[in-house]
C-alpha cells in the first residue's frame, strides 16, 4: 500500500477538524475524497503534506511512519501537492514556477529537459507562455501551472486539492482529461474535489467526508450510482 492513514485526528485550536480518519491509497490508483465545504477535505490534504500537526493517529507512506516528518522531507520522499487556490508565485515566470517544483530534487539539472518536455506535453499552453509572469495568466492556465509544478517533483503520490475550482465547464473537462492522462502515465493520485460527478468518474476508490469523518466509501462507480449520493452531491438527476 502506498499511503495508509490510520485514526487521524487534527484540530484547529479546540475545534476538531478531522476525527478518527482512516483510508488507504493503493499504488497506481486514483482515490478521491468528496464532501461539502467544511467536511475536512483540505485539512486532510494539508496534514498529508505535513502542513498541519496531527493530534492522534498515523500517516504511513511506503511502509514508513511519516506522521511527524516535516513537509519538505515528504516532498523528497515523493509526495507533492497542487493546493487549493493554486498557490503559484505570481511575480515569477511560468518557467521559474515550474523549476521551483523540482527544487528539492538532487537530479533536477540532469533531468530538467525531460521533466519540462513531459509538462509541456500535458500542458502545451504553458510552453507558449514560459516567460510570462504567472500572475497574469487565466485561472485555468494557473491551475495547469500548479499541477505542472507539482509534477516537476516526480511524485510517487500527487495530491490534487480542488483542481476544478472556479473554472468554466469546458476547462473542467480538460483538466480532468489531463488528470486521467497523468494517471495513465503511472502517477498515483489522491484527489479532493467538490465537483463530485467528475471526481467519482475519475476514481478507483472514493470516500465521502462529513464534518471530519468518513461516512461512506466504495468504488467511484458504486458511489456515482448510489441514489443517496447522487441526491446529496450530484443534484439527483445527473
């Protein structure tokens, strides 16, 4: 198992954001967490990245307990994130943003050309705009850049937090097609997404979060066909 989360509890002060959360991400899979705003999805991703302290429970990656490991060391292990809100460096160029994604890799100079070719193959628009300040690009282009930057770390596990947020339907479809291509290239993906329909279509395994707890789980297809899930998250008649 690539990632195992066991009994995870995370607080914001006295507020319990996640309680007794347990799930697994098999190598080579796409796993998604869906749920309403405030369900604990982004907190889970920040915790897996090492950006939130754990009150109780364990995070195990490739059989190693990384619960207390600093964020930068997790990147070196092969866990990278495209965060909610994209988090690009707006004053830096597209190319400079991408290069930052490989910053912790000791082999980055030797593999830079191959890494950039992969990213530009997935996102041709980025190749057209390598010298453009990232902050002047559209929301969709910035999302492509955020994912591309995360891929520059050559992740074993790619964390995608709300990749469709704020995008038009046509761009959402494009982003999810690219996510499918990234998966086909061999990258394991943990996806947090409010667009439940798209997320469940992409996922091998899915978990439904409510107020920091998993209340349902199953394959993406099973949950996508479940009437109660469809009514709560997919509008019922999707």
